[in-house]
């Protein structure tokens, strides 16, 4: 129905832009998370950004303050379960956006932190729920020699006939009662330098070798405590962006866990991988919508202060165009993030490459928004005095994080080919 106004007024706008009205509960949750992002994540993220990777995770580091304060928020999986799906999706998106608005690296760390617990609850294993509750978690899926090809799910369609897939650097022998793990994950595992428990994905031998007849690696997914004998770590990773996010290798030397710690065995492995990847990709979209919004807001503020040619930057027509273009792109990121999340959570049969397309769109748009904000700051943007330079470094990492964007888009194209051959768009 057409809604009529009696006079022209400014539009309703909130923290998340041109938002439809929020309930009291939604407003309250958004406000609490925003204050946490503003007063804890952003200042501590900036402080950690200037520290070495080893100092970030050292005893007494502000990083541990973030973990302690985040635990007080009560943002566990059970919170969203109280709401109907549409409301839960919007809340989850708003929470992720606020976290990313505060600090990208810390937002990713806090998100990955819950992965083992989320999986334990998804499979309904109370022992693993108890094992993961209150622990810092990580998602261990990439290896030094096995990155994007972790997602080579369909060996029949996309693999060279007669060749085996990539075994990777981390593998397991699965027995009747015990799983023995050897090898290492890559340095890019988020929270790898600090995690107490890991959701692990690795190639597995069930007694008949590491590969199926078609060459596809057999796998096992398990929740692994990282205080077991045989577990060790490399140095935390030094990197240009998201420096508040502790990443690093974890090594396994005949590490033994009970078989009951598995969350997906041989026949269920690839479906479990796909589900976990879809879940992860949605969070990347939310976080970097927040980063894009932060860059826009920084530029908007700066353009009201900085003068050029005798007047404020905001009073130049071209500046208004540039800010308007940034704003619409932020709204695009937000819309894609929410649609991607809703699809991943509510569709009966999702797929990681469908979710990844949202991650690609959002991080590419966020990169463009941050770059435009950086240029509006002029020379000041290149100095350490202004926080926009940090966003430039943080967002560049996102183009590779959770899958390099060109490769993810190639995977999406391959998915389109598969869907077409199955009859999609042919009616």
C-alpha cells in the first residue's frame, strides 16, 4: 500500500542505514553490541595493530580483555534460537556488522571462536558441547599445500581422470575406537595461535587408504582439544592487515582422540565440509559490511571537517557524489550479506559456492568503498594518525580470506555449469 507523508522530512535511519523498524529486543541487542564495538573492539583493535604478533597473544595483552568482555555479552548460539528465522537472521547480520565496524580482525577471531561449539550443537553431541563450551576455538581446514582445493568436492566432473586428489599436510588414521592425527595446518588458521579446541577437517585412512576409487580423498571431521600430547605450535603469523587476529600453524605428532570426537566420518564428510564452509562465508559478509560502513562513516566525518578550495569537502558536488556512491554500496553489502545468510540458514539444500558468491561481492565492494574513503582523506590517509589506513590493510586480507575471490568466483561458475546440466534455466 502507498504510504503518504504530509510533509517532506529526513528519512528514518539508524546504525544499519535505511532499516525497517526494529523491535525493542532488536534495538537493545544492536545497541549493546554497538557499544562493545565502539568502546572495546575499535580502541583495542587499533592498539593490537601496532603490536608484534607475539605480543598480541602474550599474557597481559589487551586481546585477552576482548575475549573476557565478549563472553559477558551472552551472544552464544542459544540467543538467536529464541527468535523466528527472519528475526534471527536480521539480528545475526546486525551483530556481525557491528563487530566488523569495530575491528575486522577481532570480529573474525570472535566468530571463529564459536565454531567447535556450533558444530557440537549441530550434531547434538553433549560431550563435545561440554568440551567446547567456554573454550577459544578455531576452524582448521587449510594446509600449507592444500588451500582452495579443499573445495574440490566433485571429482567426477572437475578432476583429471585417473588422478588422485590432494592429500594435504594433515591426515588421520581412523580406527574402531581411536583417531590418530599427524601433520600440520597452515599458518592462516584464524585463532590457531591461541585456540584451546579445534574443529578439524583432514584426509583420513579408514583402513583402505586415503583415497576413494575416483581419487577423491577420504576425510574425517573432528573436534580436537589442543592441550593433548603431541600438539605444538609455530610462531604467530606477522601480516599486513587484521593484525588483531592471531593466526598460526598447529603441529600434530601422533595425537590421539577418541573416535566419538568425530562429527563427520567417511560417508558424511563432504556434506559436513560444505555446511561448515557455508556457515563461515556468511560471517565474512557480515563482518566486511561493517568494515565498509566504518570506512564510509570515517569519510563522511572527515569531509565535514576538511576544507579544500575555501570550503569544506562536503560542499563540493563531486564529494557528495562520491559519498552517495559509497553509501549505496554499503547498502548493497548489507542486502547481500543478509540474503546470503538467510539462504544458508533456511534453505533445505545450500552450497558453499552459493554462499561464497556473497562473500566475494561484499569484500570486493568493501575494498572499493575503503579505497574511495582513503582517497577522500588525501595525504592524511597515508599517515598513522588516521584510522583509515588500517582499514585499507584489513580489507585487502579479506579478498583472500576464506577463499581467494577469483577462485571462489570460478567455483561459482562451475556450480552454474553443474546446475545447468541438471536442468536449471532450461524450462
